[in-house]
């Protein structure tokens, strides 16, 4: 036994030492360093020579897949012409433009702006009927942008076309005629919003035009031709890497790849994971800047907010997955190109292009810019090819990444990011490879020639910053080649600066120790930071292996790279980074004299006084005992894994192991064919553990929380809420004439009524809309007008609403536009339609009615269906000071959104396979929900501690000011005086709208028609009226990708699918125009089947349930379970086809997740007869049979567990399916 433990311990230590190599490529799990290739001499050689790095393999894979898709592609005339033009193009075009010959008359400037050659930008918003014209100050000089470039700020003047000044009218008309080349629209129906600087500069005939490519604009871009990258040189590849045909290339490549594999165009799961990495890196940069003590607070804030997550573009957007629109746009572009071909020379000469042949690619790019604007106008669909300001950009399919400093965007070509999934690579490798690239592009905004934000001249001019820049120049100028001499350090400084600071940011991020430990269900220090850091180094070197090997094989290429390009040559690039990281020297025990021994001078433009330890665990004491126990646990888990012979690729994820609860406990215990819940819930399930852990942490944090007067009054009211809300029907008094409009405005301020309003103070707009069920919809057509021009009743409504919210009279309502839906009226019939049975239906009951006797104070707030906004702020304010991830975990939400997208895609795919539903109804059913309908706990806006605290104080002060008038207001609203809690809810709705008006900050508290659950309620529900699906944070806490994929989809995935299917039945389908489906005999017979099925589960003590009452939840259960099973059986959840045994394992994990998610209720029913009796009567199937009922309808469960006829969970003879497909089920449906 001792020998066995010693052997296992040795094995554990060996595995731990190589943990950073755990990627799906089997070869990458071998040690990547060889004895004769020491990392202290040349780490890139140690990693790259004699093997293919995972990063190189990914790029080769993508190149191969795309090349096969184009094998039989025949070039049309447009593509052929573009190819012949760009194939011999070098990095910089030999195109000369004489701007002195360009007309500067307003009537010509509009056309030139459409082609993208002026310092103005214009955009047509067809939905709002507005033409927006702006002045691009950044294009007028190469010096750092500052407010001096603008005389009038960014304020807009809005006017109807008829009332425009003459020069603006000529400009707008010229632009509009160029874009609307088919004359489909009347410009007089559009308003024009323009910046004052546009009027000023056009009036003074400003002669500033955009050059196509200048040194300033290229500096942040690493443009590589296909030949340099050794990729297949198909004609399409030249277009893919050309800066002169990006929009056309995006559409052409997408059109072909969509027919082969949509994930070669856009992978939502991959993008979500990369966005999570980008968030973490941005947060690390912000933390570091906060720690720099020589920068002023004002400049810190500006530096910390140079970039937000919205600045990152990871390949083509999700809009490129719409194959119909892609093909339509491609045809539109080609037709436009053919129409413009005869006028090419005349237009080019008018734009000052002196040489037609050399300037063709530049001109083609201009033509496609107009085509894109026209397509957006005609089809109201924007692929996002172009920014408003950048004169150039690469295709989304370029094997490249760059910082587009003119647009403040960071763009990552899809071949550059393809395959970097969290499940395929270790944490360290991911952050060292693609994570370093992300950080590198970010740091281009921080130097060296300028910092890309206004008002930080004090930083840029600071001696510390400038000495850091000088250090970088000298450092990179010191890497001399024995034959070719020393490089120009000034040339290399820009890229070297980004390299060094990016590497430091990645190292700082992983060594802070608070990335998710994938052996834990909550945030905690990473168990083996050494392994992660080694993985980071491996990823850095591995990402650049192909460039490194190219230079080793071609000395002339190395010479050219040393002398001519701004990037450090690849033969020294990674080594230069490692010399600046002392941890590399310590980790590999490099000695003085070694090439990679730490540099004497560390070049850092943002140094701190603090000297971080090699590995630190902030805010956590790690004792010797804890370390020993952690090691023993690792040994035991590994030894168990070895004993059971688990497949390492499927069962071991990165540096940690998945929680033991999710392993194959299905080999022992009760018989699943008899009772799967008993089989799974005989021990504490992971789902129950996650919920309990979250609630215990909140209860502990609030244990000694001192109640202020407002919170105490609300708490006392909530404790008695069961009796208060039983008969709280509200009966507004119907008023006549203008009084009705005023009263509805009064209700709208409280967030009530059948007409809703919202103030968007940032754009000075008041929106008015009707609830979906109150008036006939007219495709949501709207009217936009000034407040003073409103119809009388609408003006009264808006005035009343606005006056109540602006109780401090800070604003003038005449400064606001009003957008309101057609069809809204204030007659008595429309007014009564909503309130005939009272505002709150009596069937709606408060969650507090079933409260436990010893419920904590904070849980009382959490479980209330009222006071959601106040509860959100109260809890967030306290939790943010302890652990922000208890409020909003970006990684968690990213994972859940990825799961949701896959579920929605599966539902869409299933509807497309159904033969008995019309195509029109299919389209409506497929688009019933989008990803934006799903709310996973508090949004990211709740992470702003300052705004949360400010809002909480605002709500409390509003409550105190309103308290004396409560009785009067309750009578006016028709609220019974005993119904204080519902009234408080309405009052906080008004407070929230007033807060949005005064602070221009919307937390997006969820406020449905009838109630307002907190985001901290352990609940999930589908708000059918608002088409929103809400998941309380305690319900979803901890469901991260460190869990087995099957278990995730069976547990929280089933929950998401369940809420989704509430929109598809049983009393209605929540979308208009599908009556043919709802009334179909197939659909209706399945509903009857479900009623009979759930009515058949007789309880031995309490009799037969009402099947009709159970049908709605049963319908969602069965169809959700079926969707999850189909999704797993397709075998490509991991975006790589799995073997049948692997799919079976995922299904087992899913069934485990399905059963374990309801374990808490199952146990309560087993222990408490009263609880069980109530479960028989409620609308949900009782938990003692609920999971069995789902799995009996799944033939796959019977097959996997070899259930026999007579077993309780043997498959049912009749499958209740409202959306059957008339073909047999198979294991793989590709």
C-alpha cells in the first residue's frame, strides 16, 4: 500500500510539473523542452524546433479547411478583376493622390464623404429617418488628438431637411443621392443631425482630405502577405489579406464557408470565451494602473477606460451566420461594382488619383464603401465591415490582428483566433498565446508615440513614462545580428513596447491567483500557479513558432525583418520578452551569461513601487497544513482516476479536476431504472451544494448588517406580506377626457398601466410604447416629433409622466424629442382592457408565503416578488465590497450565454427538420427568442460600486420624501391601504426612472408587468408578456465550464431550455401568426397526451394529480429534456466530432445533471408529507416523480441503463411531442 501511494505521489508530481502542456493535441502533452535545447539560451528553439506547436497546428488546420471549401470555386468577373488587381500588391500601395484638384464645394463633399475620402463621416439611419453627419477631428493632423481640434464639441444640431442651412443641405443631398443610387427614398422625409463643426468647416471651405494609407495609420498593423505566411495561395487568399477589398472579401468568403461549416465563419462559444479573456486582461490593466502612485487620479480614470469590451472584434460578427443576407449582399455588391465600372476613370480623376492602374485597389475599396452604405439603407442590415473613421481595414478573415487606433477598435482576424477554446488548452497556454496577442493590441493604445485618449499629457510628458520609452528603444536596438548589424531601436520601439507590457499584464493576471481554479466551484486561488506560468511561457513562444522557423530557414528574410519592419525579428522576439521577466530567470534557473538571463534594466512605462512576489495569493493565508492536504487530495484524485481508467481527454480538464460529484457515480447505488432521483440524490448533489454555498455566503455576510430606517421598514412589511398580498387587486378610477391621458401618464411614472414611457436623457428622447397585449401592433411603427408638436392627449400624457420623474425640475421638456408608437390612443375601451380584473391577478402569490421559520433577513428580501430593484441595490452594495463575482461573474455569464446559443440553435435546427409546419410559421417559431432575451442575474452594470451606492442612497431618500404622501398616492392609484408592499414596489419603479433621468445610468432592474423579483432570488421564470427569461444568480451560481459538458447541459442547460419552451405551449404559443401550428391536430394531440401522462402519476397517499394543471410545466420539462438529448447526440458540442462512447458518456452526465438539479425538492417530499401533498396540488409535477417522468419519455435513457419492461423508468409506449419530426431518431444527425 505504501509503495502504491509513493508511486501515485510520484506520478502526481510528474503530472503537476507538466500541467501546462495539457492540450488536446497529444504531442503537446509531452515535455516541450529538450536537454540539448536550454530555455536559458533560446526558449523559442526549445519550443519550436522538431515539433509543431499547438498554435501553428491551429492556423494550418484553418487554412486547410478553408482551402478545401474553395477547391471547386470558379471566379466570377468581379472577383477575377479584384484578384488580378491585388495579387501583386505590396504592403504600401504606389498610389499618389493630389488633393488640390478635389472640389471642396458642399455639393461635391457629400459624394466624396460617401466614398470615404473627406474628414467628415455620414450615416443614414433608415429606421429613425435621420442622416447623421460628423466631423472627424483625428484625421486633420498627425499630432495627438486633443479638444483644440474642435471649436464646438460633439453636440448635434437636428433639423428637418427643408430647414437646413444651405451648405449642410447641399452636403446632405449629395451624400444621399450617392448612396440612394436607385432613388428609392425621398430625402425630404429625413431629418439631418450634424455637428456644429461640420457647418463651420464647410462654410470656410476646409481643404482636409483623408489619404488612403499613411505611416501613422499603418504603425499598429502587422500586414503579412500570404507568401510570407507560407499559406495556400489560392486567389481567394489574396483577397483575404488585401486591405483594398475587405467588405467584399468578408462576404465572398463567408458565403462559401457557411455552406461547409458555419463555425469557420463565426463560433459564438469561441467569441464568448475570448471576450472573457479580454475582460480579465482589461481588469488586470486597470488594477495595475490603480497601483501606480505617480499618476493623478483623473489621468488614471482616463487610462483605465481607454478600452472597453465593446472595442474588441473577434472575426466576423454573428450577423454573418445569416446565409441569406450574406448571399444577398454579395450579389448586391457585384451588381453595384458592374454599374460603376464604366465610370471608374472619371471618378478616380475627380478624387485626385493621378495613376489609374496603381490606384485601382484604393478606388475599389471606395466603391465597396458606397455599396455597403447603400445595402444598409435598402436592407436595414449592417454587417459592420467599415467603421466611420478608418480609411482602411483588413478583412475579418485575414491572418492578422491589429489596433485600429482611428476607430479605437481592436480587430482579430478569424484565422488568428480559430480553435483557442478553453477546453482544448491549459489556462496558461491560452493566456500566453492568444491572451498575449489581445494584450499586445491593447497596449498599442498606451504608447509609444502617443496615448490614445485626451487629457493625459501629464502622463505622456512625465519623466518616468519617457524614460520607460527610451529604455525600450535602447533595449531593442541592442539585439545586434552577427552578420546584419544592429536594428533601429526607434523603429522597433512601438511593437517592443506592446510586447513587454502585454507580457507583464498576462503574468500579473495569472499570478494574482484569482482566475477560476478549475477544481473548485467558486473563485479561489489557482492551485498550481507554477504550472500556469510555465504554460504562459510555452504559449508565448508557441504562438510565434512559424515566424521563428521561417527566419531560421531564410537568412534574407531575417535580415529584411531586422532592418525594415517595425516588429522585432522573430529569432529574438520571445527571448527579448523573457529577459524582461525576472520570473523566467528564476523558474529556469538561468545564470549570468545565459542569453535569456534577466536584463539589467527593466523597461516599464508604468512602474509601481510595489515589488510583487514570484507567486502570491492575495487575501488568503496558505498554511503548510493546507498545502499538504491539497497535495494529498491531488494524489487521491489522481490515484482514483488511474484505478478507474478515465479517458484523460474527456475527464481531466486543464490544471484542475472537475468536482467529484460529477464523476461516474452511476456505477453504484440504487437502480436508476426504478427511481433515478433516488439513485442520484442519495448523496448531496452538486446543484444543491452550489445553491447552498451561495446562500450561506450571503447570509454570513449579512449576519450583522445594521438596518437603516428604510430597510427596516421594508423588512417589517415583507415579513407580513403573506396576509397583505392575498387580495391586492388594484382598481384604478376611469377618468374622462384629458384626465385619462394624465392619469395614464401618472401610472407610467410608477411603471404601471398599459402605456409605458422611458426617458433617454443622453440623446434627449422620450419613448412611449404600449404593452404588447393592449393595442393592435403595426410592426412597431413609430412617429418622432418635438414635444410641442405632439397631439393633445399624447402631450398631456408625456407632460404628466415627465413632471413626476423630474421632481427637482432639472430639465426643460421642450429640449426633448418624443418617439411614440402608432396606434396608441386614450379612449375608454383601450384604457379598461388591462384593468377589468385588476392590475394584479389574484392567482399571483408571493414567494414569501412558504418562507421557512428561521429565514434570514436578507433571504426575506431575496424571495420577495416585490422590491426587486431595491433588493438588487442593497445586496450588490454589500457584496461588491467582499467579492464582486458574487454580484456578476463575467465568465459565468459568458458560459451560460454560450450554452443558451447552442440550445436556441438546436431548437431552430429541429423546427427546420419538421415537415408538417409551413415555412412562414417555422421562421416565426425559430425566432421566438434571441440571446438578448435571457437575463442571467445582475448585469455588468452592477459592478460599478460608486453607482450602486449612489443609487441605493437615492432610492432611500426618495422613499423618505414619499413616505408622508403614501396614503394619498395609494388612494389615487386605487391600491387598498393594507397593500403597502405592492405600493412600495411601484414607488421604487418611479425612483428607478428618476435615477435614470438624473444620472443617465440604467441598471436594468427587471420589472415585468405583475411583479419584480430580485436578481438574487433562487428562481427562474419566463415573463411571457415581456418575452424575457430571467435566471436568479443563486440558481445559476457555479455552473462554469470546469464541469463536464454533459452535466452542464443536463442541469442548468435543462433549466434554460425549460424556460424557453414555456413560450411554445400549452395554452398558447407566444408569437403571432402561428395559429396553423397551435390548432394542428398533431400539436393538440400532444397536449392531450401530456395531460393524460402527468395525470397518470398517482401518489400512494394523496391520490391522482390534475393532469391539466400539470400540463404546462410538464410540456416544458419534456421538450426541454428532448432538446438537450438531441443536442448531445449530434456529437459536436465541443466543435469536434466525438466517438459514440464519448457521446454516451456525455448523455450519462446529462441524465445525472437532470436528476441532481431537483434533489432538494425530492428530499423534502420524502421527508415531509405536507410538503408532498402541496406538491401534488401545485402546477409543477411533484419532485418524487418529475425527473422519472422526463426520462421515461427518453428512449436513450432506457438504452443506456438497459432498463427492462416492467421497470418504472422503462420507456413509455406513447411519446408526447408537440413538434415531432417524421423520421427515426439516430445517434448522429450532422
